[in-house]
């Protein structure tokens, strides 16, 4: 009898010791499975999240190039990180390190700090039906509430082609929502030299309503392709030799424009546009004699075709999104 009792006690102690050893082994295996921040940067799930964060962050430098690199080198994360180091002198990588990569580290810290308990129940004791699993990421939610993205509220422009023609000019564009904007322009070359019989004077202003094409959800304001309707007018006095000159009582033009805006940096963009429409002017032709103007004829002029072309530098002024 004593032998049997001793044998039972020995078996119970053996099972307890083996059970504790298995639990320790499982805990060690679980700890090894937890990746450190460096290992997380080489996981597809991490870069999938980073890609979404970059798409939703309008402040990322060279945003389109960063997204293109992630798409092209997805899976080869070592090469991807090296290319981000070289892109634009490392500015996009520095921004990602400061904002996006920190999210990865903090999410990892939260996961590491959570206690994970696993229960193994007999199959017969589980209730019938489907169980829904819910994922909760407190840091991401808090971070998204804390972020305050910025967007363009006004743009100041200068047409380089007018500058080459010695015509000082300025433009102001106001975005109205994501698809519409109002562009206003003014140019005023005012040069003259009576001794040489030279006059190059123009006062002109205009306005244009623009409709921005394409998917505007993930694109910055005032970038991409657009169509517009414009109208402008003014007065002028042109004389390039002593024999003749033209003074316009007025000129007016209106038509359609097509253009494209490309962002170069956070606050700098380049814009190309061409306007085709109808131009009408009423003018008087004159010649000079002893510093006096002598009117020789007058008339009207009509023209249908290209009436303006622009290659403009754009300064984007941004404000916080409400």
C-alpha cells in the first residue's frame, strides 16, 4: 500500500515539474517571436502601414517619389531604406524617421507591454457560432487625433515668360474646395524713351475660374491638370521705332485654358498653362514729329487663337486644416 501511495505522489510531482517546464518554454518562445524595432522595419505589414501614413500626410517631402519607391521595391526593404537615404539628400527619410518610423516603434512598445494569455479549452466546451476578433491600436488613434495636417490656402505666382518680355506681373490664386479655384492676374510694363521713339506700356488685368481634374482625395490643392475659363482686358501704347506706334483704347480677350501644376517643394510649385480664345482691340496708329504725336489712322483688330501662355513659379501659402 505504501509503495502505491509513493508511486502516485512521484507521478503527480513529475507531471507538475513537466508542466512548469513546458510553460517556461512557451514563454521563452513567445518572447523570441516579438521583434525588435529594427526587425519590424523589414516586415511587409510595417511598410503597408507606412505607405498608408505617407498617403494621408501632405507634409511628406517628395511624397509621390516616396510612394513610388515603396511600390517598386516592396519586399526588398534593405534596398528601399538605402534609396530613401539618397532621395533628395535624405530629406524624405529624415521626415519619415521623425514622424512615421516613430509610430512603428511605439506600436511595437505597446504590443510588447500587453500581457498575452492563451487558454486551451476542450472543443466540446466552446459555444457554437462565429467569434469576431477586434484589433485595437491606442497609439495610432491618439496620434491621428494629434496630427494637424496643413493645406494650401492661397498661392502667389510670377509668370517667367512675361518677365523675359520685361513685363512685371503678379498672380493670386484662391482654392475653393478640392476641385475649384479662382486665379487673378495683373501685369504692368511701363517703359518709354521719347528721344529714341520707344514706348512699351501696358496695363492689364484678368480673372480665371479653374476646375482641377482627376482624383483629388490624395492630391494636394492646386496641383495636377486643370481646365479654365478666363477673361482679361486693358489698355496699351506700343512704339518700337520713330515712324509708327499703336495706342489701344482698350483690348479684351476671353477663352479656355488648359494647364498643369507640379509641386517642387513644400511651398514651391511650377505651373504651365496655355489659353486659346478670342481677342478684340480698338486702336489708333500714330507717328511722332518733334516730340508730338500725329494720328494717322484707327481701326479694330480681331484674333482667334492662342492669347496667353504661362510658365509660372508658384509660392504656396499653407494653413492648418480645420
